C-alpha cells in the first residue's frame, strides 16, 4: 500500500510549487505597476492596494501550508489580539524555511494578512520575483555579517513605520540563521558567543542578535507591541525529537496532518527596559525562555506540547480560498492559449530584468 501511495504523495506535493511559482510573474508585475502609480494615488489608497496584493500572494501560500496539507495549528500562551490595528515587531525562533509562513498564518487570523514585512538576508533581494516583491513591499534587507550602514537601516525602518498608517507587522528572526541540529559547528559557535558574553549557553535555539531589535526600537516610534513567538513542528504519530531538522517547504505540503505548536506572548513596547545593555539582556532572556519551552516540548513526558492550556483559531476558507481562485484563473488564462503563453513568457523575462536591475532601481522600488 505504501508503495502505491508514494507516487500520489509526490504528485500532490508538486501542485503547490507549480501554482506558487507560476503565479509569481503576474503578482510581481501587478505590484510593480502599482508602484509606478504610487505618485498619482493618495497614500492611503496605495497602501490598501499594496496590502491587498501582498495578501493575495501570502494567503495563497498559506492555503497550501495549512488547508491543503491538513496542518493543525495549536496555540498556547497569551490570547492573540483579533481585528485590531497594531504596529508589531514579531520575534521568533528560526528552525525551517517555512517559519516565515507561520508569521503570515498568525497575521491572517488577525486580519493582518497583507501587512507582514520581514528582515531578510541582503542576498535575497536578487532572487527573481520574490526579491523584487519584498523590495517593493518595504521589507528590510540586512547583511548577515552585520556590515550594513546603520543610517540606511534606520531610514528604511523609519519610513516603514511612518508610511504604513494601517498597521504593520515586521518579522525578525534574531538568530540570524536557522537552527539545524545537524550543524553542530554552528550551534557550538553560538554557545561560545553566549559564554564569551557571560550568558548561559542555549541548547535549542541560537544566541540572538540584537541589532535589528535595537534599530527598530530607535527608529520606529510607532511600535505598539512585541509578539514573542516560539515555534515547534511535530508529526502526531511520531515522538517529538529535537535531533530532527524542521520540515522544508516541499516536505510541509507533502505530508498530510502535520502539527505546528505556537507559544504566543504579547509584550507592550512600554514594558521594555531602557538602555542598549538592558535591551540586549532582555532579548537574551526571551530566547532563554524559548529554550526552556522547547526543552519542555521535546521531553518525552509532555508528548510534544508546550506548557499551559492550548487553543485553536480555525483558518477560514474566505481568508485564503478567494485569492487561490484568482491566481488559478490568472494562470489558466496565461497558460491556456498560445497568446497567453507568449505574454506569460515575456512577463517572466521582464521580471528577471527587474531583478538584474535591482542595484539601479533600488531607490525606486523602496517602499
């Protein structure tokens, strides 16, 4: 029976990347066209349309990661604020390539689906389609070696905070790279950094980098809260295991019935300590708490759960399905006729040209 199901599982796992990659050209061109219209539109109108286009893309992906793959999302901790307009800095542990989608998953439930932006590796802005989209959307690109010009980052963060009047949701993976249990050299180097700074080494997360948080707090005076999120992934028919690497994008949609456990804490910005040294220690203490929560999750006695009561917030079909239908209709129109295929090919070439021109168009594409 397993040998018969394997080909079906493989075919099933191909559907999401085909649709998501296929819709990328028209999404990119729509966002770029809107960007050119920015100078003629009221700022609030432009922001609403930009959020709608971003929501179209992220909600379609969320459909595949949750509804299509039967993923069960289980929450713990504070109740997630619903239907509110907040300016949020989201900090999370970073295990897999799908962690960013969990931020979107929470945001969609709040009605924030189009308002999510990210701290991203600088090299990703040269990625075809996605780099251009995120540059237009106002994501913040940083170099992993920390060699960014701080004044440039402050300017970009201030612009994001000042321009986005309808609320924003800025995601920061403070570890800087993914925690992979198979990369012992990365883990040991992180633990050495902690020891050198006089902190207790962390076992389940990497030592957090504070630069993004410090610059955000300094530059974004409109921040309302920090969303402190701890993620853990589990297959319900297996024991939670810290030695296993988290699921990748294809793996996430190829196995039906995965669980994502999310511990959520909302911290008002007014409760944060003052002073650079104090904030650095505060950030370390939050990741120390994540370390403790993950140790609890991986303990065989707890059976892959976080402490406290759990609750669920069902993802509604109307939060994702309309966007999926729109993108499938666009792809059907593009791929269904010879003329449509010609236009689609030219659209792909145009998007690649945009990517190559990123160093030149950078100021134009900036939110």
